[in-house]
C-alpha cells in the first residue's frame, strides 16, 4: 500500500497511515447506537469518517491527537469519506511527527526554546533574569506547541515560539543600531509579551485554535499576562521599577487604545517592543498572502490588513 | 480679632486662625539665607506668605497640613500677602476641621464608610463578601480623605467615598427597577471600582492632587485595581468565576477602548456599573458647572464635557 | 381538542384556537383565482396557511388582527402548514388577550398609563403639567400598544410604555440621590422623550414594526417630537423657557451627533434624561441577550452592542 | 476739515464725521460719576473714546447705531483715542450710508430682495410659493441687514442675503445642467435654508454678531427653521409632501451628523442644496483668505478650512 | 423576422441582429473539443450562448466587440440560451451603433469632444492651453468611449466625457457667480482631472470595466495623472507655477486624505474643482437611484451614499 | 582670551571665535541708517548682536554661514547681547567645523554616503541599481548636509543621511530574519524614500529648516519623489515593474491615508519600508525625549507622540 497524502485520495483507494484528529463528535445513529463522527487531516487536507457502534462507555477521541488508521475511500453525497476498518492511537514509538501533519513553525521547538533560554542566561540584570525565567517556567511545556493566533499571523503549531524568536532576532539587530536601548529589558519584554495568549486561546496540541477562553474574552492576553507577571514577582519576592516597566510593556505593546492597549508605549524599550511586534506580525501576514497569490496578480482583500496584496514578479529585469 | 475667611482679607487687616498649606517651597533669599514660600488656603481662597530665616536644618512644612497663624495682611506688587508673626502646626485638640478648609464631600467619611460596610455585611455571596472586605482593608484609612480626581469630577476631600456612595444608592435603585441583576456582584463592583485611584494619584490629605504617580501613568487605576484584586484573592485563597467577573468589571467600567477600557462591559452587571459611573460623574460635573453660571446664562466650554452648560431659570413659570 | 401552542404542533394534529395574523398577502392561484397567504403566530412561533378561493370583492385580512381558526396541520415541502377549515375574526367577547399572542411588556398598559398620569398630576409647574398632558392627549390611545423599536430594545407590544415607565422609576430614584435636579422638568422629559416614535415607525397593534414611515426616515422621532411639542404649545398658548428646555431635551436625548442629536445635553436634566435612556435601553438589550445564552457561555455578537455577551453562572460560589 | 478714514488718523488730528458704535459700556470714573466707553468704527478700523459725566438717567448708546462726532485725536498709553467735543445720533436725512461703515455685501439689500421675490413669483407650485413667501414675510425687514455668521463666511452686513442670492444664481445654473431637478423645490430650499439664523445669532444692525442666542445654542438654526416652517404651514393651512420635503431640506443641508444634520440629504434637491451651500461658503472663505495673503505666499491656517491657503501669482505665464 | 430586444426574448423565438460580447471564454467539452461560452447583450439584458467545435487555432472572440448573430432561443436548466446558427463580427458598414447596445452618455462623443476642444481653444494663458491640449493628445481617441467608473457614477460608455463636460458647464456658471476665479486654470483642471482613470481602469470599448490595472491599484489615477502631466510638461518644455498648480489640482481634487487626496485643495480654483467633481458625481448617483425607485418610496441603501434615497412624488400639489 | 561656548557667556566677558548665523535681518535705525540684526549660535545656545552702519550696498549676511567674531558681552533689557568689534566670514582654511556649531548626525556625511554607495554598488538588479544611482546623482551634494525634518525627528545637519543609513542597517537585519524579501528592492526603497524632502523643505547648510517650500506644501515629498523618479527613469530609458514598485514604495511609505499615503503598502518590501521608517523615526524621537528628562521622571507631552515619555532609572536592580 502506497503512502498517499489526503489531497491525493480518490474513490476506492486503500489508505493506511497516520492522521490528525481535527474534530471528533459522538452522535447517535437511527437505531440509537453511539457512533463517532471525525474529521481527520494531514498538512494537505481533511477527510471525514464515521466509527460506528462506539462503546457508550468509552471516551470520545480527543481533537489534536494522532491516530493510525486503515480503511477504504468511499464517496457519499459527492464527498469523499474514509471507511475505517481498523484504528488505534499513535504511540511514542510510532515513526510519525506531528509537524508533518499540521502547519507549523519552520524551526523545531527545541531549537527555539534553546535560543530563548540562552538569551535569558545572558541577562546581567538579575531581577529581569529571574522574572523572565519565572514566566517561562509558569508557561510550562505547552509553549512548545502553542500557536500565536486563531487566524491572523503565526496561526500554526509552535507559532508562539516562531513569533517570539523572530522578534528576538530583530531585537538583537535593533540593539546594534540603537545601542543606547536597555538590552535585558527589551529582550525580556519580547520573550514574555505574548505568553498571556496561552490563557486566552483554546488550542489543541496541533496548534489548532477552536475558540477564545472565558478569561481571553473578558480580560485578554495583555491583562492576563500582567496578573501572571505579578504572581511570578510575588512568588520570587521581586519588587521595584523593573516589575512596573515589564507590566507597562505588556500593557502597551499593541500601541493604541483601539488595538487593546489602554496606555501607549511610554519609554524607548516599550516603543521598540511594539514596533517589533507589528513588524513581525505584518511580515508573516504579507508573506502568507503573497505566497497564495500568483506573480503579477493581486490577492483578495486580506482582513487583518484591510487591503489586497500584490505579488510582484521581481524578475522582469532579467528580460 | 474677628474671624475672617481668606476672601474677606484686605490690606492692613490682622488675621489669626487656622489655614491649610496648599504648597510650600524652601528657597534662598538674596543673602543666601533659607526662607519658605507658602500658599495658605481655606475654602474661600488662597494667600501667599514667606517665613524668613528658616532654620536650614528644619524640615520644610508639608503640603496638606493645617497650621495656626497670626499676622498682618500686606500688599506687594498689587497682590495681598500675609506677614506672619507666629505660627505652629495644628494639634489634635485644636478646634479645627480639615473639611472647613477645603472642598470636601457633603457627608462625613464616617457616615459614608459605615454605609459601605453595612452594604458589604449584607452580601449573601461569601466569596464576594470576602473579596470586597479584603479590598477595603487593603485600601486602609486613607480612603477617608482620598479624592476621586485631580479636576474632572469629585475633585474634593473624600471625593472617592462621595462618588462611591452616590453610585451605591443609585445601584440600589437599579436593583429595584431591574430585579434580575445580581445584587452582590453589582454592589461589590461599585465599591471597588475606583480603589485603584489611590495608587494612581498623588494626593495630600486635603484631597488636593498634585500629579499622577509613576504607576498611574504607566498602568492606570483600572489595571492597578486588577492586580490588587488578584493579590487579595490569592491572599484569601479565593478562585473561580467571581474573581474573573470582578476583574472584568474593573477593566471595562470606562466602557470603551477610547476611554481606557480595552474590553467593553460584557455582562449586565458590568454594563450597569459603567452607566452608574458615567451618570454620577456627569451629574457631579453638570452641577459644578451650573453652580458657577448665573441663571439664564451659558458657561464657558467645560473641558470634560466638550460643551458649555446652560443654567436654566426654571422659575419663569411663576411669572 | 387540546390547547396547543404553535411550537408544539406536529403533522396531522388538529388545532382550534386564536392566532395573530403576522402578515397576509392576496395572490392568484394557477387557475387565476384569488387566495390569501397568511402567517399566523402566537408567542411561541409562526405557521403558514392558505385560504383558497378568496372572494375577489372581500378585503384582505389585516396584519395585527386576531382570528379564531380550526384546521389540520399538514406538511408541505418539509415545512408545516395549517389547512384551515373554518375561521373568523376574534370578537370583543372572545376569551383571548393579544398579550398572550405576542412579545409584550411585563405590565399592563392600564397600569403603566396610570403611573404616568399620576406622575403628571403631581407636577407643581403648571406649564410643564399642561404641556405633558397635552402631548399625551395628542398621542392618544395607540400609546397603549405602541412598541419602542423594530428590533434593538423594547421591541414588543406596549414597549414604548414599558421603556417610559422603567425610566420614570429610575428618574424618581435619581431625584433622591441628586435632589437639586428639577423634578417636574426631568419627569416631563422622560414622559414625552420618545412619543415621536409613534410617527416614525409603522407598527400594527401587535407591536410588530414593519418599516419606518416617510417622516421617520426624512426627519426622525427627535425632530417630529419637537414639531409636535411646538404645535401643542401653540394650541395651549404656552411660551417661555419651559418650552425651549423641553425642545432641547427632545433634541439632545441621544447624546451625540453620531447618534442623531445635533446638540449635546446642555443642562443637568437634559443630561440626566440621556443617561436614563441609555441605561434603560442597554439593560433591556443585555437582559435579552443573556436570556438567550446558556450560563457560562458567550452569545453571538449583538448588533446594537457591537460585542458578544457573557451569561455568568453566578452560582459557583455555592460550590 | 478734511475727510479722514479711521486708519488715517494720527495724533493731534481733528476729526468730524460719521462713525459706527461697535460697542458701548457705561462705567464709573474714580469720583463715582458715570461715563461711557465706546469703540467707534468705519470700514477701515476702530478707535476708542470716552464720554465723561454721562447723565445717569440717560440711556447708554446702542451698539450698531451711527453717530456724528467732532473731536481731536489723542494718544493714551501708546494707543490713539478720540477726545469728543460734540456728538449726536445720525438722522435719516444725514448723508451717510451704513454700508460705508461696515463690511457688507457687494449688492444692495433692495436688489437682492427683489431677485428673491421675483424668483418666488415665478414658482408654479402654489404650495411652495405660499410657504416660501410666508417664511420671508415672517423673517421681516431685518433680513435686509442680517449677516450669515459671526466669523466663518459672509460675516458681513446683509451677508445672509448675499449668501442666499449667490446660491440662488448657482442653483439656476444647476437647473440647466441637471434639468430633471424640481425647480421650485430646489429654489424654495435655497431661499429658506438659513432663515433660522435670524433666531440663532444676536446681531446688531451693522451685521456685527456679538453672540449666539439661547435658542441658537440649545436648538440651532436648522431646528428653529423647521419649527418656523411648521408654524407657517399651520397658519396657511398647508399640509402634504411639500412641507415634509422642505423640513428635510432644512434638516439635512449641513450634509452630515458631524456638522449638525441628523439626517443626510435623501433626495436630489436636498443633496443639491447641501452642495450649493458648501460651495458658496467655501468660495467666500477662500476668497477672503486669498485676498489677505500676498501673491505667491501661503496664509496662516484658516480655522474653518483647517489648512493654509496659497495665493497664486497666476501671472508668470506673461513672463 | 421581427426586431426583438434581449429582454423580450422567449423560448422558441428566432433572433437575428447585432449584440455585444460581454464576456467570452474558451472551454473544452466532454469530448475534449474546444467551444466558446459567451454572454451577449444589448441595453436591455444579457443572454448566454455556446459556439461548439471552435477551431483550436482560431482566436477567442474579444469582449467588447459587436457581432451579428442568427439563432433560436432555447431553455436550459430554466434559463434562456441562444442556439447560434450563424454569426460574424460587425463591420464598419453595418447599420449598428455601439451606443444602442450599452449604457452610454446622453450626448455623442463627438459633441462632447468638440465642446472641450472649443473651450481649450479659448484659453488666453498659453502654458495652460498647451498643457491641456497636450494631455488630451496623450489620452488619444480612447477618450471617446472611456467610462468614468466601474460602478459608482458615470459607469457607462463615454462616461468620462459625460462627467467632464457636465462639470465644464457647471464650471462656466461658477465663473459668472464668482468672476474673480481664474478662468483658464479652473477649466484646465476640470478637463484633465480624471484623465488618469484611463490608466487606472481596465475597460473594453463598451465602457464595461472588468478590473483595476496594476498601476491603478498601486498608484491610482490622481498620482498617475500627475506623472503624465509632468511628462507632458517636460515634452513641451513648460515649467513654472502653472504646472505646479495643475499638479496640486489633480492631487487634491478628492478633497480629503480619507478619499485619496494627501493634500486638501489650497487655492480657490482647486477648491472649486473639488466641489464641482463632488456635485456632479452625487447628482449622477442620486438620479440613478431615484430613477430606479417608485415615486413615494425609498431605495435600498446606496453603497456610495451610505443611505437610502427617497423618490418624491412632487405632484401632490396639483391635487 | 579663553574659549567660551555661548551658554557660558556672562556680562562683560570678551569673546573671540567662530559662530553660526542663525538669522540675519537688515533694518533701519532711528536716523535712517541701515544696520544688521543677527542671531549667532553654536551647539550650546544663541546670542543676539547688531552691526551698525551697514553699507547700504553690501549684501546682508546669509543665514547658515559661519563667521569669525570678536567683541564684548553686554546686557540690554535683561538679555545678553554681543557688541561686535570685528568680524569676517569664515574661510576654508579656518580651523572650524560646521558640525561643532549645530546639532548634527553622529557620523560624518562622507562615511554615510560611502555606506550608501557601497550598498548600491552591490545591487544585482541592474534597473534598480541605475535608478537608485540616478536618484542620488540628481540629489547632488546638498544631501551631505540636508536635515530630515524641521522638528519631529532627525532635525539636524545631515539628518537625512542619518535617518537613511540607520534604516539601511535595520533593513539589512530584516533581510536576515526574513530572507524571502527582495534585497535590492527593499534597499533601493530605503535609500530613495525621503529624497523628495530636499524639495519640500527650505533648509540652510546648517540643517536649520525655516519653512516648507511651495512644492512642499502643495504636493509634499512623497509626490515630488515620484515625479523625480519618473524623470530619472525617462532619462535612463528604464520602464517596467521595477519603476512602478518604487513609485508605490515612495507613495505608501507613510502607511495610511491619514499620514499622507493615499495607498497603503501593498507588497512585502513596501510594508517593510514603512515599518523601518516608523521605527527609526520613533526611536530617534524617544531618545531625544528621554535624554531631556531626568531619570525616574516623565517628560511633557511630546507633540509627535501625543504622550509624555518616562525616563526609566534602569539601575535600581543594583540596589
């Protein structure tokens, strides 16, 4: 049996391999028996399947898990469906990587985490070093796979690390061009600025965001980030200007009231953080839009940019 | 010696009585000796005085303190000045009340505090009762004299209590007209909504605000209120929806991003709190503007209203 | 034959009872004969029916009328339909109340009207008493059933009275908390502020608004209210400040140019009227949204609030 | 004695002639006697004078009146002052024209009024003819000298007629280019659109506006115009669409809520009226700004335009 | 065979006549043979047709061309379709006028062009005469049929000339009412102000705009107009204030940054041009909306006006 | 004679040295003789002087020139004044550097220009290389000293080069973090984006901007930059996408209509240019504000930021 991707599947093909559970709902069939309706996916697409006669006492499969399936592709009402013959949850020893099944950051979480930790290790300011390390510790290992958004930018597995480390690299450039900026403060701000998203968004381990949390809607990641920072500072017994500066950087990094920051950035490192965030988000969005648009053409209007994007040919000069 | 108010003073009058120190700066005279330049006030006005040959080792008098002074009114460069012969700080046993010297709330702090405590005592929801009581305890006795603002509305001694208790009375009305509102939640929100101002504003005990604090400028009273609430909840070991609902009420009570709330009120009690706050602030501002304007005339444009105010005659119907 | 509500009807059931005509259109069948296509409703839902072979000379039934019908429930193209066997218009002696058939205010029009009239009777200012009474007289008995809106808030039978009397009760509270407000002026403003809606909206007697009127679209209820007030004042021979103050209260009660008031409220009673109106509209909207949302969940975005609404559980504290 | 204008006066000159009273205040001198402090003006400038020992029982001279004066020019504190020897109010037979003393429209009120009346006489629509004539009658003879504004545009004697007749001429052009517009409706709208300003502004007969009236501030000329139109229609017994169309044209002629129109123009003649009004106001403002600016230079920022204005040379092409 | 318009066609009718190609796409049928799918139109409507077995080497018919067709009307899936028996491209000698097949300006291009050329010929300012003539020359003969927009206003064949000449006639009126305006400058501005649209829009010769061009999206007609003007001035060797004044008129004619003009009009002729443009666009839009709305009724909301439009009856006064 | 800076001067001191002419006006004294009133400056401050009996046929000294002066410091009306005994214009061989007399960029023009030229030399895209080099050539040697603004940011001698080269360094960082960006296009955009300012601002060679030019006010540096780019492309015979992309980058680099860009950035390099420009301008403004504010304090509100700036202590952590 060959190795097909989801988008290659056609009627009557046989399939065996690993797929990601995008969603799974338990329902009742016409006879009142339980069955499970699932959407399975890899990076190339999604296919529906049903597992009939589900044991009423068994748990429903969990969105974000990987399973191994074998079955046949059928067509029902004009749409393909996988008739499953056999399946099981993936095991640690299985030769499958979540990153091959979902959109994900171009670097591995391990690499990105190492870069961040190394940066923190280099801080000379002890308070900032402890606060930043404390915040990372509180975030825990979910940071490895957490996305940065539901749609907008870096909506991908490990997108939060992707966004953070790209900003970190740009921030280090800024420190060379504007050497009077406070190095540790700026880098600490970059590292913790979006950690509050981990309590704002409901994401499965595949980096797929299904919704906002209650706290996300009622408070948002800026304010939740600040209360987390306070709790960390209290725990570590740290007080003083450093804490307030970081609180302000969290609060102001969206730049304007209209975008969720009730205070604008009021010192240079806060201002720098805001522009680094904007720039990285926009570059990611622009690249995504241009990649989906043929050269020499305009995309549809992109919601978060409120404009269409042109994909230049760039090459005419070789003519 | 008669008892004059400051606005009654004229050249060559003798004065003896209690006055409030509005500001006090130590300077050097032409011979290099220290002197103190003070502005003294009661509710009717302000007068300048100098105390020459100040002991270089003595502390400068503190703004917001009451002193007893005796002296003569003189004129210098067309402005009145008090030539002080004798003075001392007021003592507890002196027959003087700060409230007679500065703009202050129409009710006594003791009355207003009692009304608030009685309200909290009546809460049925234990979590809300403890959280509210805990916040009041953390605020401490400075709440007795703290103003609600530097200018805008309730810029007076005990103005924060004045604003809070007027809102509390309106809130209790609302609970009769809209009985489906959650009583304890709404009243808790009213009581704690502006406590963060005590860390936002620099005020002396006369209720005179000289400036915003560092935290006030960088974070504001909404966010500082939320971190205080978190610390109180942590201390009391309270978690759950109640805490988040109060956090949201603090965050959203200004109603719109433009006015400092990154989230709009998202449940009925939060919405009610916002309108009670607006209504009370506006009624206070409107009354202040109308009081200063003759009947049948318009005031200058009031900054916080962005309009002039008309003081109606109301009485023509008796004509 | 049992007494079913519309939402309980199923195929093949028999129905006899009173229903409201939501809409009624005369059409031609394939043979060129007239028939009437009606939607009938009670508070729980709506069902379609046809009355075939309509007498070409008979008038079409009128939307907003109640009829008594007998018939059988059938299914056509997957939707239920009532096959009518017999019907007639409801008579005064029939045991049916319009209020059981449509969304309506929680109090009876008679109660609410009495509360208003009693309030006016208590006015000491003769001019305001006559003007208010004159405006109510001009409004006539349609006020009993007139709704306050097409959708937004108080879109229900007698919604205009509902909105007005809730505001009236809140206004009387305000007069206790802010006793310096002019009682008669504020209450008069509350009572007449939305009467212009009766010329702005096309409503049937069930409180169902089909559209805006020509005058409603070209002028709006604020301006039409002012011209009506002028006509009333002319008729009663009343002139002077009182008339202008009421004109201004009508004009400014939406608070801002953006919401239809070319002048902002410029004296305290006008300002108070604006906030009472906002508060009552918002409380009504918030309650409606929360009622339709499960506890612990968020509603869809509510158009007039530009946000989703959270329905708190409130009860966790009993845990 | 030569005939000097005010801007030609120098110390020790003798002056005899007619001047306009710009302002006149009665005060008390150091001995407690009444005197009058007046500013007198012609088109070229203003000069101050005092009339000592004013009879306490005599009325204070009225702003906007013309007087004949004789006196000597003196200097006091570096500013010129007229020491008056003799004066009296101007009489009908005096050879002086108000228009030579103040900024005024370039055409005579008689001419402009005639043009308007002739236009109305040509209306075919009887209702519009009567309504327009009725409004002009109600405006009365003050229309001859009434200005169109305090500052902005056409702030001059007879400025209201000037603005109205220039718009009338442009409107007649429009009727040629867009012949499908309703002639009588558009011209009626132009003629009455700003008559409400006569109750909005306090102006003396020289066209000098000292302030807004109570009704002007609380209601504005749009709404006051509408109530006047209603009263006129009631008086003449005219009802129907024509009245509502004119009401809407009055209400919407500022085009946007932000500029005072709660409804935008909703039919072609209302839209046309709005643009004619804008265009004429702007042309008048632009001309005023350019006239005061040297060729090839930029003016200061003009408040009502929110920009500076360039006065082109236009002539370089002859180089 | 009678002469039917497209909207008169019914099943089984025979049709012979001239139609416009609105769109034409080459496709493959189920056997892999080429066919052409076309939409054909006259002023009254559009009908689809297929031409089977298209020669793979022949070019696809071009949108915007006129063809002569003979065929039978058939019905397919409930929609009419023309089964073509014979067809050919229209020839110069054919008795058909494009203007009878598409929405077009009410005057002929020849008339309108003549009016413009005559106006330019009358300029006294040599520089402005040459620049304007140079710009018209560069625009070339496509100006005869170019529309002014894709939708909004003057979206019709020769719409650009229609818009320009109506503005020209209004401009000549303005010069009479405001004779101090510089005649040649204003008229030159009117004539060239929208020529840049010819590089902004992709239009076929029927005046049907399919899209914006790359330059249209990236730069817009204001900026492209300015670079064209510069090139024309360079070619003619013209420099000086005149060129800059025209550049500014092009740049500022949309009036506000929000509508695409980074500079507001800063001298009277630029201001006049802006209002003439607005007025003509709005009159055209208003007429279009009113024409499609029954008398006494309101249109749907018109996108470019952000409001519904009322079509007055105007005639009731004859009642 | 010691070497004093201007801010060290006191009454009766003697001064000899080089100063910059900030402004120079020729006037007439009371006897009708010409004299010159000058303000002379170094980096530390400004002092006024008069040169009496100026030869009526001699030219007035030019603002921006350096002179050598000798004289005595006097006091007149409480302000210091330099009584000049001898003066002459500075000569090439004089040991004085303009940069010691005015605020200027921290690097030498030669260094910065070299960095730019080297960058251009490295372009692989021939069209972009020629266009960029052509624009630099057209800018000429004034680029060495041209400032970037009148106030806002980089308002200093060589400020335009300073702004450009700092952006260039940040741009090269971006190309490492976002390697898919087109290198030559982004760098070309950075280099030419503000060259149009050289025709927008009137600056003397000291980098002191006195005003905007006519073209600057009527068109602005974005549009003038585009016409210059067109002229350069025409001269070099370059056409195609590259030119349009650069035109768009010039037009859109302010990001929003409100800030002067009628088109938002529509491809990644244009977006990147915008954020680089914002970031560099803001960093420069923030640094300037913080430098002028004591540690631990807030600045006044900065106009271009619309907020006050906090100067952190940063150092408390060493406590």
